[in-house]
C-alpha cells in the first residue's frame, strides 16, 4: 500500500519536477548567455578611468583651504601581512600594495594639498645629478631650483583585514531540486595621521573601516527522472566587491575626516571661515561626535593633551 502511494506521489510530482528543471535550465542558459555576452562586450572595450567611490564626491566638494598644504607620503604600507585564502594564491596579498598611490591621488582630488614626491625620491635625485652634470659641461645649462619641502607628513597604512566577519545564507531542497543564496562580509581598516615635520608631533590621527561584500546565488537539480536517466543541472551567480575600490574609499574617507578634524583643531584654516557651517563639514563633525560619545560610553582612556604649536601650513 505504501509503495502504491509513493508511486502515485512520484507520478504527480514528476511533471512539476520536470517543469522546475526546465525553468532552471532555461534560466541558466539565459544567465550564461548574458554573462558570456557581457564578457565578449568587455573584451573589446578600451581602458577607462578608475570609477570613483561614494567618498570621491565628498572629497571633491570640500570647501577650499586658506592655503594649500605641502605634504609628503613616504609610504602607505600593507601592515596586515595577510594573503588570499585560496590554495593557488599563496603569494598573493589580500589587499593592494599600491595604497600610497591611492592616497596621493586622493590628496590631489581634495585640492587641499601639494603632494611632493618622496616614494620615488631617489629617482628624482638621480635625474637632478644628471642635469647638474650637463650644466657643468654646458655654460648655458638650466639651473635647478631647490626641492619643495613638506610641511607635514602623511603616515599610516592598512592595519587590519578581517575575513568572514559575517557570513550567512538560506536555501531549500525538495526531492533533488534546490536553491540557495550565501553572503560574506570582509572588513578592511586603515589608519592615517598627519605629522608636523618640525617637532614630529602627530597633529591628527584617524582610522576608517570599510566592509567588503560578497554574494552568491545558485540553484540546482539532481534527480533520477527514470530508472537509468539522471537529470542534473546547476546555475549560479557570484558578485564580489573589488577590494581595491574598498581600500580607495577607506583612504578617501580617512583623508576627509583628517581634513575636517584639522580644521576643527585649528591646525589649518578654511579660505572662508563661514564654510565651517557647510552641510558637508557639519555631517562629518556630527559623525566624529557620535564616535566620541560611543567611546565615552565604553570608558576608553582619554588622549594626553599636548601644547598647541602655531601651524606653518595653510596660511
């Protein structure tokens, strides 16, 4: 009796399973065709500028300074020491090693700084020696001017990269037909600080964190449609947020917060003091105040007070 009921149930569900399998196969073909066409279209596209992040607009919208600040970046290193978790990427780092270039680009986009080359300083000095050698041989050679000194140093680096900070998903399977979705969040944190070159005093220090999202959607069917016939199909879609763009956004956010905090602490000045009431600056000041309120609730130790030094920059 039970066998008859099972046979009847399977007979009723077989058309439904066939329909589901057909839908999955058609959807899979459609998704694959779309992805394949996207790859083919992208193959012939010319190179383009790196897309901006959500912070790029805020960085470019900052009120103008009273005077641009000459700043040097000697390096912005990856201090995490982490590598990609995949077995075939034992020597590939988890985050970009070109964070210093991203920082210099953000400095130029902000229109607050005059970046001076220090990461490739040896190459600059070599070229200057070549020019001096030519000037010695030629009486009418061009004279070199002195290198522009920096008023502040921007130091820091990528300090943590945490994987699988949050994972989850959902799925269901019934008689060999199922679908599931999964997500994962990683987290990158960096520190940026401004150092006075006269006293080595750290004027402003800020840390920012950016979450990196990964998402996967898949569906499959694994079912014997008859005694010797097995139906198997699988479709899926994965999207990973580029880690390089996340690091870029975290750097831009740190630079904006560093500028705003420096204005608040009178380390540098705005061209128009009334711009302190602009919605953009007030938004970041409110964000910093909320962070300080949370720090007070957690009873974190207060930083030591140091005597103020009149700034030579931004005047």
